[in-house]
């Protein structure tokens, strides 16, 4: 009998382990990537090669009205990790960049996780979850965490103009490897119990080629190590940042990583030559942007396969989303800007082929995690999102929100399902600069985030420079016709202005005439300059002043002072 009992125990043990895995609290994974448009995913109508994302959508839920609160990476990533708007940040880094308390907020590449650790990792780890991070962080701050920026154990400086020649040496690689280890400790100080293969921010020379295989190698290691308890995993590859040419070029550099040069290439994803062959076999040019889109899709596939192999597939919620769209980056336009393609898969709960048309935002991710994990954040935890859990069953929920709020540099916005309203209000010191600026300097000063390039991507929209913008999303989804001055839409304009004013009053900073005070200023002081900037031609970072302004010579953005350069380097590494 003892022998029989022993044999039965051996046979039933795997089944018991599987049942235990499926009955515990759900595992949660956020697969957050960079700069992706909906058109680059097959499930959203794109003509590309994304079989794994298409499978996720077929087996899970596709969100058609998902948004981020800010359309550049740093503030968006802040919201994904905290559940609140970046403009609500009380980090020293952000406060200093805005000019101190009581000044108008300037949501930009100036976010950092605060010293109080009010973030998803800290709360879930205290609730018994293993919390892991791998990939791009981009939320560090010497003002908030000075101990990581000095001494032998702190980050070491890497020259920004390093070129891939003599610098590609053992010494340079050692600096990158050192900094990657410091980044792990930095994330663990925030509340993550585990961190590995971390990029501090965007890739920098001489190791500036993408390597999602390196990121996924760490992700799969985390899954194997923590399969016996509930876990939270934050996966953030560097793709699809940068130009499409960089995606294809990076495929030829498998040994570059955020820790310098690797001794051997990771082998956790489809071999790169085979992946390109699959792209070609599917009818796409392997030298086109499709190669990069297929590469990040293959990374998703590797994670899905690992979950299945570990028996964790059914009880794991995995959400795929970019930090913002690509074409509308740096603006508050919805199309490929704040609006993102988002997919959720959780076989134990989400019905296959589901669609959610409700207005959801990245600030909702953290409260969703707390809800599903039954984790109670501290009573003073500042959180502005709401749990998506009620939507996961059929994409609908009674009493769901009727609008969303957005922030980007000098601009704020609200949207309903039908209309979008954008208000651009410059603080008084910027207005003074604009009033005295030469024409070629206006695009930089008038862009929402204060630069030419990313900051002026939205200038192709006719209303981009207008202080007040109203768009009918039903008839004009591309937001090309500004209705703010149309008398027929005066009532609608007032309704959305009232919504924006109510949202702004919940913040701790002024904004234009909506919340007076500090350096906030009303519109109408720079109408002449706004009319002037609309006549300029902006091509990338080049500004062309037309003949009627006495010049047709391309003018590069004016040289910045050393003080401005240091400030910009710190805020946007």
C-alpha cells in the first residue's frame, strides 16, 4: 500500500502543482514598447507581419480607445508605473524643472520616480508578489536619488559623442556593464525585487543598436525563477525607438546591449536570419520597417511560449502597449499620438476575440494591478486611474468615464468619444521670449515641449500652433480642421473647456486662465508670433523662413547656451 500511495503521489504531484498555479492570484505582465502606431500591427489593420500580436488579439481583448496621458516616453512611463498623471509628480527633478512649487507644470522629459516609492513595484512586492523589471527605464533622478550618482558605486559618465571605433573597447564595455548593475540596484530601491538587463534610458553610443533578445533573455529568466509564486513583470524593450533604418541595422549587431558588448548572443528568440526569412516568406521586404515590427512581435511570442511551457499561461494577464504613438509624438493629437494600440490576454478570464471601445488610459494600469492582486496601497498613495477589471469580462462597464485628460509641455487636453479639445498656454517667461524672438527661433519656443524635431512633429496639422483647438473626431479623425472659432460649436467648446478646468483644479499647479496663479498667463499676448510661425517651413530640425520674411535660407535651430544644454541633457538623456 505504501508503494502504491507513493506512486500515486508522484503521478498526481504535477497536476496538484498545476491546479495550485491556476488557483493562486493572477500573474501580471506589462509588455511596454516604444513609439508604435496602430498601423504597424496586423490586428489593428496594419499590413505587416505580427503573428503573435494578432494571436494575442484573437485570444484576448483589443482596446480601440486606449490612450496614454502624455505623448513622449518619460511622463508616459511614469504613469504606467504609478497610476497617476505625470503633472502630479512631486519629485525634486520635476519640481526644479518647472521652476519650483506654485509654477505652471511643464510635463516633458523631466519625470522621475519619487523617493516615497509610491509605485506599482513597491505596493505589489509588499503584497507578496515577486516584482521584476527588464529593459528601458528612463525615470532616474540625481535630485531624488543622489546616492546612485556619485562615488565608485554610482553611475559612471559615458561621453555622448562616443563613436563606434576606438571607443569600442574593453574599458568602454566595462563602464556600460558597471552602469547596468547600478541600474539594477536603482530599480530595487524603487521597490522591484528583481531587475536585470536594464537600459537606463535610450540607447547611447557606442552601443546604440537595439537588442530585444537581451531583454527577453532576462524576462524568461525571471519567469523561470518565480514560477512558484504570483509575480509582476515589467518588460520594456527599446524598440521601436528611432528611425526604421535603425531597426534593420540593429539586427546585424547581436552582441550590443545596455551592458556593453556581450560575450555571446542570446538564443531565446527566433534566429535573426530565420526571422528575416519568415518576413520575406510572408510577402514583405525584410529590409523594410516590417523587419523591426516582426522583431518586437517575435519577442512577444517568446514570452507567450515560456508562459505556456511553465503552465502559467491561463492565469497570467499580459498587456501589450506602446508608451505613445509615433507620428504624433510630442503633441496631444490622438491619431498616432496619445491614442495607442493595446491588447490584453488572460485565458482564465478574458473571452477570446473581445473588443473594448471604452476610453481607457495608462493611468488605469496600476489600479488594475492592485485590484487583481488584492493589494492595498498606503492610504496616502496618490492615484488618479481606475481599475480596468470591470471591463475584462466583456469590454463594458456601467458608469465608465466619459472623458480623458492629457498633458504635454505647455499644452493640456481633454477628449470624449466624439470631440477633442486642446489648450496651449505658455508661462509668462516663455511669452516674453516669444515676443522678442527672431522668426527662426519661434518653432522651438512655441512647440509644446520646447524643441524642434520631436516637438514639432504635430506641425503638419493646421491647428497645431493655435492656443485653442476643437476637433470633431467623428467626421475628422485626423484632427485637421480646428472648430474652436466656429460659432456653431461654441456650446461644445464651452463644455470641453469646463471639463478641462475641472481636471486642472485637481492638480497642484496653475495653468493659463483656467487655474490662475504663479507664472501662468492668459492667451492673446502672442497672436502675431503664432501667425508668423504658421508661415515657416519646418523640415525635421531645419527651419525655413519664406521670402516674404526676407529670407529663404534654411536656418538650423539657434545654438543653446551651456546652461540650457546641461539642463536638456539631464532632462532628456
